[in-house]
């Protein structure tokens, strides 16, 4: 028997490998391991069989190697190798099937880009990551694999343990679904619908399927917001809304309806209209509702509801909608009441228009009559029934082109009311015509004013007569005051000159009474002059910054001795401020108030005070005198009105002081207020605008009576006045040249060849010459380059403005006659700057 040859291992192995198919790898080891793709597992029985065959093959090789073997052993080995090759082939087929299955699964997962599909290990780490995960969440598979799934959650969810809780819920429930926000790689958030499934098998883990619902969520939020806005709008309207579907079931009601029904929407929804309100069954409202539902046309009704104490009106409107109908209910009680009131008002208006004495008519924008009252009908002599609706010029063609009609067209064009006086084109008489435009057209009132025009003409003639008389009075006062001032001026000067020459108490007493009489006469003339000048409007204030301290010092020095002579205390409290005013006119106002206080106060005190309040300066003069009764508070400002002086005692003044104060107050715009209590006293307050503080000027010496040999030229055409002026100037130690005209003064100065230190001249001289001409001629005689002009002072009794303007033009001072020696010395001190 031939000994069988042992089959070498390599050929057998090669044959085995060759039978394994095209996918077998060359140089395979004697114990090949099946290759599996990630996520696949080979058939466990085949693996076990291969392992068993390999062990048997190894034993056979070992036996053959040690003892040798015959042909039967070779056949046995060959059979075993064949079995091994078959097992390997089955294993390879199983692996290929698994690989193909995994490939198809991967293809499915890769194509599902609309979902993020990922697997997690049991401890929550990412084990797989499809392209949809990259598209939705932004991380690549390399970045995501191996990371804890918590990186997909917002920090607050991580802190709250949400990822772990989701895993526990999935294990407990087998499957969970929910929606939440997830974090993307760029830090933004995505809203996703998440499904979690636990994986079966030994390895376990979780399958996560995430669907991006961000766009859907935004749409849902927008829809929800739109619904909320719509609901808010419907809830904000003043109408109650109930929406019904086509079966007349309630699908919605707004807040206003809920307030009226006092039933929530949850109790109303789904119920039929007449189930909720049984009284509507068979009513006209049900009929309206059915008509709108079937014919798809709006319907409405107004319903009056009478209660025990109130009456209400409701407007019910039913409109077709896509779902069915909408029932709108509005409380129109206020509107109905307004309509009733408007109707009543219209009736009252008609009644008034019918009863007024004015003729009235109204036209529309086409000039057609819309209303004519009884008065117009009577005046025109035409029945208004035949006029209403007709065009105005069809009935009265004469209106075309008339002033009245052109004005009416202008009123309609401009929309502005107007009243004119014109001849009526219809009646031919003078009428006052008032035209009022409106949205409906034009309303016209007119009345006959022929009698009024006649009365007005008579009044104008009377006014012209009165003005002529007033002018005559003014001229008379001016002439009379001038003529009276001349002798009075001389008397005042001579009384002062006589004082040092009168011996004995009897003569001094007589001279004193003479001076008092002259002072009273001067006061009367001054007051009359002031009144005439103020009434004539010739006083022009010189507004400047006037310090109040010097004014108060002057008032105190002037009136403290007068008050002390009556046993009165005079208290003066000034303020360190300036006012925007006229220095002279303000001083006159305060002096008049102080004089008034001294006259009407028999005991107690007088206070003169200045203070600042509310951005204004207040000068107050208070006294403890007899006071003013309430019914006299306005009359005290009238000329010659005096409280408690029916006998017209001249010692208590003339009654012109306060009248002058009132006129000066209006001229300077310095309001004066008065408060008084009869028997306790009176307070006058002047309100002044504050001025800018200026350096306090030096007060000129009022007693500038020491001439120191100065050369004074005096020009006056009245011999007595000229003599008095010459005497007083010589008493004051002036060197005096007197002349009755400008020519005589210039001629005398040519002879003396001495430049005067000052010139005093009357304003109106003889032969039509003026004192300003005299000063100008004297200045021209001594005109030297660079030398100042000779100071000049004009004395005048004129009341007109010409004198003041002329004096100002020549730079001259002015003082009005009659003037006391003290006033003259004060004026000279200011003119010469004497301290």
C-alpha cells in the first residue's frame, strides 16, 4: 500500500484563501479574524465554528508532524480544510451582508440632512454624528464625537441637570419627545423637536433625533402675536362683539361683551345664540342674524331699553364673516341724548332767530337760501316759503356787484367773520351787516342803523365842538397862566429880597403871610399848568437809570420840617437801587403823595419806604390819617375831589395832587395802588421797573446863592420881573447885566467885553423873538475855538412843547414860572455844577 503524501500547509491555505472569494486578503494568518465595519457584528455561530475547526486543524497538523500519516489522514485533513473553507466563505458572506447593511444605513443617515441624528454612549458621550447634525448644529463629526452631549444645551440647562434628566426619562419611558432650545457652534440658539430612544443590546446607549423647528416656531410665534394683537384690538374697541359660526354657535366674544354678559368665553363657546339668550328666539334680532347669515349682507337696528331708573339706547350691527357672522353692540345712549339736545337746541335757535329784532338769513355754498327768519321776511315783503332753496340773485338780482355781496364772497373765501356798515342792496337803507362763515355756508345778520348814523353824526359834531372848546380852554389856560406868572414871579422874588429889610415882628409876620399866600397862588398855578400840559400830551418823559437814595434824601429834607410842625413823625427808608424812570416826574409823584399824607394826617406818623419785590421796585407812602371810605377809592383820582373837605379849605390843598399822580402814573407806566381803612390810615404804592445801578451823582447845592462875583446876564421883557431877577442876583453876590431884549444884551456886552458865566432869559420876548435866540446871540459874540458854550437857563410860563424842544436843541436848562428863589438857586446849582 502506497504511503499517502502529506499535503503542505501553504497550498491548502492558499486554496482555502482562494475559495474565500475576491474580498479575501493575501497572506492571511492561519487563524483569520473576521473584519467588521463599525457598528456591525458577525454571526456568532459561524465564529464559534471557525474557531472549533481551527483547533482541530491545529491538532491534526501536530499529529502528522510527529507520527506521519498515510493517505487517509491526508484525506481527512483535506476534508477538514474544505469544511474550514466553507465556514470562512459563510463568514465572509455574513460580513459582506453586514457591511452592505451598514452602508445602506449610513447612506440613509447621511441623506437625512433635515434631521440631526446622533448616537450616545450610555454615559452620554457622542458616538456618531450625521451631516444633518452638522447642518443644524454647526459642529463637524470630528468636533462632536466623544464629547458629552451637554455641549448642545444652554448653560442654564446644564446647571439644572437637563441632559442627565432626559437620559433617565428615556430609559424609564422607553421613548420621549419634547421641544426646547439647543446651542449652535456659533453661540446662537436653535429651537428643536427632540426624540430620544434607548438603544438595545449589550452596548446600550441612546439614539437622538433632532428636528429644527426654529422657522416653524417663529411662524407660530408670529401667528400667536397676530392673534394676540387682534384680540387686544377687539378687546379695546367700545363695541361688544360676539362671533358666531354658521350653526349660530359662539366661537368668540371680546372683553366688552364679557362685561355686558357677565359670562366668560369658556361658558359661551360652542353654545347656540338662543341657548344663551332665549329671549332672542323669534325676535327681530334673530331675523336680522339669519338674513345676514344667508344673504351675506350687513344689517343693523337701534333698540331702546327702558329700565326702572334709566333709559339706554343700543345700536346692534350684524356683519357677515368667513366663519359666520359677527354681532356688534354699542351703547349709543350718549349720542341719542346729544341728538335730542341738538334737536332741542335747534328748536331753541329757531325760536331765538324768530324773536330777535335783527333780520337773519342763511345760504349754502351755492348761495341758495336755507333759512330766513320772520324779521327778514317782513322787511323784504316776500314769503320765505317762496325763497327757500332759491339762489339769492334769482330773487334779488341787485345784490350782484354790490359791496355787501363782494364782502360775503370774501368771508366765505377766507373763512373769517366780518361786520360792515353799508347800504343794503335789497332795502336801500344803511345797515350793519354781520357775516359768519360755517361748514354749511354763510349766516348773515343785518339791522337798520339809519337812526344810529344820525346820532353818531350828531355825536361827532358835539365832539368836535367839545374839542374846539377844550383847545380854547387850553389856549386860555396857557395865556392866563403866562400872564399871571409874570407879576407872581416878581412878587416871589421881591418877598425874598424884602426879608432882610423888614424890621419888627409885625412886619415880619405880615411878610410871612404874604409869602404863604404867594406860595398858595404858585401851587395853584403849578397844578393848573401840570394838568394842562399832561392833558395836552406835551410832557415827554426822559427815561434813565435814576438812583433812589438821592430822591429819598431830597424828599426827607423837604418834608421832615413840615411834618414836625404838625407834630408828626416822618420815617424814610430808602433802598440802594435804581429805577428806569423820569427823575423829575417821579419826584413829583412822590412829593404829591407825601403832601397828601401830611394834609390828611393829624397825629401819628408818615412812612416813606422803598423795597424790591417780584422783580419790581416798590415806593410806598403810608400814613395814619383819616383814611379813605371805600366808595371814594376811585373818585380820589378825579380833579378837585377831596375827602372830608366839603368847605373847600385851601389849607388842605386844591384836590389836584392825586389827579396829577394818576396822569403821571399812566404816562410813565408806573401803576399806583391804594389801600385804606377809614380812621386808621392810607397806603399808596408806586410800582417801578428796576434799572441799572449807577454811580451816585453828586447833589448840586440848592442854596447856590453865593455868586462869588460871577457875571450873569438876565434878559426879560417884563420890567417888574427883570427888576426882581436883578435884585435877587445881586443879593446872591452876582455881577448882573439886565436887558429887555436880545439886541440890548448883545450891545451892552460888546461895550463891557466880558464873557458871561451864565445867561438867564425869558422864552417869549417882544417882536416875536425868543430867549433861545438871545442866548445864541450872546454865545456867538464870545465864541472861541475849544471853549465850552456859555451855560443858559430859560424861564418860561409856556405850556406847549415848543419851548422844551427849542431849549433842548440849544442845550439849555428850563424852569417854569413862577419860580421861588429856592427853586431858582437849585436850578443854577445844577446848571453851574455848584457843590
